[in-house]
C-alpha cells in the first residue's frame, strides 16, 4: 500500500509513514487533512489492544486528527477498496 501512497499518487494527497505524533507513531498520515491511517493486525482484537487503541485514538482526536483503522488483511486482499476509502475520506475533508 505504501507504494500507492508515495509521491502524491493518491489524488494528489501527501502521506508520510511512521509519523511521530505525541507519544505515538502513526502508520500513515496525511498532515494536510489531519487523517491518520492505522493498519491493524490480528492482535488488535484482544481486549488489551482494543483498550490501547481507544486511548491512542482519543489522544490523536484531541489533537484534531481523524483516524481511519484498516485491517491488514484488507490491505493484502482489497487494496483498491482501501485506497478508494482513503480517497473518499480525504475528498470529503474541507
């Protein structure tokens, strides 16, 4: 997926990877539109991970970011659908 987000290939939007935001590192960020994309693996269904994710999301939202969580299996199996969802989120941003 990263190859498809580099160099403004997705609708002209710029993404950075592994961006530090406060005490966290976001998987992908479009700074201009304050959209954080988190790619979650299989462990993100565990109660401790869900709690950590909720805390992280709350912190990022307090900083004005929107968070889009994507399962890593979708990146592997439905990358076009994932990219369409990202583009829709970004296009809806004023």
